C-alpha cells in the first residue's frame, strides 16, 4: 500500500464488469472516456476523473462503494475514496 492504510479491503467482492468494453454510463449516453475504473463492490465500470463525466467518482458519491480498481491493461492498483489511499500489489 502507498500512504496510510485502507480500512475497506474486506468490502472487495468478486465482481463481473457490467460493461467489459467501456464506461457503463458513457456508453448509455453515447459519450467518450479517457480511462476506466472497476467498482470492486458491484462491477460498475466508470470513467476516470480525467474524463469529461467522471462517472467512477459519481458512482462512489451515489453508492458509497469505496474501492475502484484501474480497468486498464497496464495498470494494477486500487483507489479507496473514503481513506484516500492508493493500494498497489506487493
């Protein structure tokens, strides 16, 4: 882990991405995204904060699901919105 500890790791669920090819909300809107994030609570796929709609953050704000994992091939990390900590594998 980088930074302080995350107190939400027990909330990681075995999830299937709701949309394996793009941001769930952007696809519905016909919009575009920059990078994708996977909610480890329910499988929602949302766009990152560099994207115009910031659906991953909006999903956290609406649901309270704290953990988003990068859904990009070359990235392996999790962000905890509540504890504001980046979690990387050991």
